[in-house]
C-alpha cells in the first residue's frame, strides 16, 4: 500500500525505531509492526486480515477516516488517498480498491 503522511512532522516521528521510541515510548514497537503491515498489504481489505489490527471506519467528526489498533485505547488514524473515493454499489467504501492512504494521527486515544 502506498503511504503518505499528513505532515512532515508526523512523518519524522516514524522515520526510525529510535524516533518512534522518542515520540511514542513503549508503543513504538507496536507502531513499527503496524506500519510494516501497512507496507506489505496491497490494499485495505488485505490489511484488515492481520490479527489484532481491527481496521474500522470512523463516524461523526471523523467520518471519511479509518483506524487500526495499537493498544486497547490507542489508534493509528488514516484516510484513503483517492479522489474520488472508491465506492461499492451500495455507496460504502470499497476496501479492496483502497491502495493509497494518508496517515493523519498516530497513537491517538479518541475515546
């Protein structure tokens, strides 16, 4: 999957494992694993099959965004990087066609 970051500042927080440890502490290794899973998945549907990732669409003020679990409370938030968004016939997001994303937040607790 093609991954882009919403800001250069966010991208710098995941440039290396040491940068991740500086910014995210004990969540760094789990974030690294999740980012590797994003890299090897060909599309969003494939990503959703990794164990424990719990990829899901968000609602309300985070509509058009998706999230994956890092810990029980922390998530990586991202958006499909397609214009227009690939849709199924029923109007929902077609996860099999989402091959590019924009990371917007890492290690956020929105609960």
